């Protein structure tokens, strides 16, 4: 249950996979039943009785100005960067040269890469087509990327379908490699630069995963219309397409073996949005075969006679990995080992845990970061004995190299950044040159908008200047550290803009989603989030309580079977610390959050009257009914210790609905009508109870939205409503 706006692909750019239009529908039959009677508000109308604050409108307009890079890939020799960024007509793909060491220049040149036009970006209008998700061939000669371009009668035009394109650097040549009809993602070259593997859902009606809007309920549930994501490969020379994995396994991520003869992947039986939490590690052998259908007798990979070998089942393995999740599988350079991250995770894409290494032929996985006071989120091998790790440390990012021989970090190969970083699909990913010490990533913080950086890890240079004109409209940020119940807790505190220590200010507490996640510094956008409140004169406290990443796996697992209790105590203890250190107006304190943060908001107002207003986004009010309503019930078992049918009492213990008569706090409730992670009936149930108990409340349902909102108008509307709600319910004296 991720926080709104926390996944790597979550930004205001055009989606990486362009899908067919949806038909509006409620998330479930139960939701439809309630909708007939619920007094909901249209997202296009203003909050009843709340005057539109000009400061809010101005702030949202300023948040719309940021241009967000979405991915970056560095060439194998470390001399070129391909990066994608939001543009006026969708995602734009750029190519930038990296200046030699010692040069004062950021980049030697820059080009725009698009099938419909290629050239210098200085005096050029954007083309009609998009470009995104760049991937360099291992030999550095070609760049693969996704584009929605289609050539009809010699004219390029944008379509609702992404395909794979190749650009050859030496001759500036362009080639469409695929003609797909579905959702495509995660381009990865084979080690010999002859094939490209990718994830593909043929005939997809939505992007794979639980964050996107669920399909309208119809037919035999769980059997009809199930969409399976598989690994496909395309031969670069012949453009021949081949399925690498069977249609009875949903694949979440994969990695080529150095030989190119195997692929390791994390997969599970369909439906894919539910079963990531019980996924296994597989290895698929690839057979090199002749095929008479291919011109000139080209060789292709064929897997028709092979089945994937199950290498690791976390549900069956003994030790600390038992029953947990696995992610980011990576072959060692010699192909003899596979490293991966294992831990208690809330969502695919929100990765954290410990680093494990096991033989590529099978065997017992070894935890090589046992008791490490951090949460590794992304890994890649530097050589057969060293693994580069990007990890959460407190609320910051730490990039280091672990020596497997000594079990220690390599001196001089690490950096700590009070920032959020990403390069591609994976959280905290880094793009590393295979034949150079250069790396590339997108960096952002509370004070610095997102930009592409590259170079040696200890001397990165800013390569883009997309947002140089933007300055923070909010106050400074400070890391807050404290202890509670024997735990070390870290959080971030945003000061009010134009802070004056002689005045008192309201406080907003924002609890992140997950719970296996962490608040790290990032530049806000015009989507729901806490930082903008600082621009309106609030202190904003964003804690990372137990259950979060950043303090090690024991800390992440510390809220198992204890939702809303120890974690809420950690949050409230942090509020006490802030109140003692800063001039807080205790009559103007509010709480908010999305997903798990939405649950914590709902639960908090049943446990304390400290907060004078609340905004619950995509929350959970009744864990017992939730178990039968959501599309991801597998995630709950590791956190609750069993199903709701095994132990209903442990689910009731953490349900806000059980304590609803204690609520006095005015609460705004918002949710998407096709949210599969935190279905709309949970918000209906909470809203209905508050109405029945005479507590001021309002419920807003957003059409055609899943757990992660994709419509920019809806994103802005949620933020505006939240800002207006707190301003109205906690007015200045």
C-alpha cells in the first residue's frame, strides 16, 4: 500500500505505457451499492462553504512548473546519457554527451531522439511522438527505447501503443523493431547485443500491477479476462518476436545471465496484481535454435521445449527470509551467483530489506547484510566479489559497495545524499557504465527540483538544467531524530515559509504509505503531498515510524500484528518532540496520509483528540471487510500472521471502525473508484460511520482512478481540497 506519488513511475508525465481508454465503473458491486446513496462531491466543484484561497491556487500553479526527468541510462563507456523528461506533448527522449574529467562544461552536446525527427534541440519544436525508457546495448552502438510513433503513408503520428525502436549512434539511423498490441516495459539487452528482452502483456487493457485502476468487474472473477505479463524477446537483426516464459506465470522483473543462455525472474501464478507477495525466483533456460521462418536463416532464442526452474520459494525456505518478498534479481558477472533483495515489503516497486546471495543453480540463500542498520533497495554487481547497493539510511539515500569477501563496505566508494534518487523502473536505481567509473541518476530533494546528474559517484555533475528557474516556495527542512519504546526514529520537519521563531504556527503530520516505505526528500508536484503546506505557513512533520525502511529489517518488521499501536506511538512521540522544540499552536494540529497513511489517519482520530482536522486518502477503516474486498489480499498475511479467517481478532484490533464512536475530528475522505489496493468501500464505510455519529466529514470519489491517480486534474484537485480543508478547519486566530 504505497504512499501517493512514491513509485518511480509516479509523475505527471505521459504514462510509459499508453493503454486503451477505460469505461467508467465502480470498484466493486459493494461500491456501486453505496454509490447510489452516498452524498459525494464531484471533483470539479469547490468544497461546500469553503472560500477558494488565492494562496492555494497560486501555490498549485507554481507546483505545475516543474519538469520531471523520468529515466536515465548511461552508455557502457560512460560518455553519453540518454534521458527522458516530461514535455508539452508527452515524454521526450534526449541524448547528452558527458564532458571529460576536469572540464567545466556539463555536456558537450545535446540531441532530441524521436522517430519522427532527430537533431539539435536548440531551435526545434517537439515532435508528434514520445520517447522514453532508454536502454543502451552492451556494445554501446545502439539505443533502444519506447515510442508511440507510427508511420502511415510516410507520415509519423502518435498512437495509443508503445513500441520498441532502435537508434544507431554512428549513423544516426532509426528503426522500429516491434509491432506490439499491449503493455510493454522493462527493456533489457542480451549480453551479446543481439536481442532485447522485455515485459509484455498482450492485448492489455491496463498497466500490470495493483497501483493502476482495476478492470471493471465482469464475468467469472479471477478467471475471465486475466492479463498475464510475460518475458518476451525480440531479435535485433530479424525483428522476430518470441515468448520466453509460459502463459501461466506472471513475471514482475527479470535479469539476463552473462552467457545470455538464461534469464532469472521473479514470478507467480496469475492474477499478477495479487500474487507478487508470494512470488518465487525462477530461472528460464533459452535454447538457441534455427528457424526456417526467419530470413537468411537467422538464429533466434526458442523456449518452447523448456519450462522455468523454480530456484527459490520464500514460502518454503527456512530462516529469516521465510514468508517474505524477493525483488531485484541479479546474476554475478561470472554467472555463478544470483543476488536479490529479500524482506517485508508492502508493494512491488517499494523495495527494501536485506541483500541475499545464492548459487545460480540453486541452494541456500545467504544474507550478506544481516543486522545492517539500513534498508537496501537496489543492487548491481561491480564484479564477482563486490555489490553496489543503494539503500535507505534514516530518511536519506546511501550508495555504497559491499565487499562480499570481508562483509564490509569498500572505503571511498560511498556517498550519502539527503535526497531521493532514481534512474529507471526501480526505486533508488543507479545507471552504471560497465567500462567506466561513471554513473548516472536523477536527484531531487526538498530544496532542489529533479535533474539528471552523472560522473564518478564521489564527484557527480549536474547534466540537465530543466528547473533552474524554480525556487522553493516553502521553508527549510530538518531531520528530526528521537527515541521511543527503545527504537531510534527519524523524520523530516519542514519549517513554515518566512519562519519567525517569535510566532506560533499550525502543525500538519503526514504519515507515509506502505508501511514498508520511507519519506525521503523530494521536490513536490501538484499532486497530494505534505510539503506544500509549508508554503502556507505550516510546520510539516513527516515521520518514519517503526515499519518504515531506513533502520534495518528488524525495524521494518516491528509493526507486524500491531498496526496503529506502536507505529502511532512513534508518530505521537515525534509530535511531542516537535512541540517541545518549536513554537507550535496546539489548537491547530492536523493529520493526513495516503494508503497506509490513510489508514493511520483514520485510526489516529479514533485514538486521540489531538488533531483538529484530518484528510484520509485511500484509507482502510475495517481490516476484516477489507480482506474480502481488495485485489491484493496476499500482502496481509506476513503483516497479520495469518488470514482474517484464521485470526479475525487481530484484524479487528487495528480497525478504526471498532472505535468509531470516539471520533471528534472533522475528516475529509478521498479515494479512486477503481482502487484495488484500498477499495472505495473502505472510505464509504468510514465516511458513513462519521456521518451517523454526527462528525463533520466529506467523501470525494474520483472516477476511473486506481490507487495511484494518473489524471493530473484529479491530482491537483485532491491537493487543493486537502489544503482548503485544513485551512477551513484550523483557521488562523
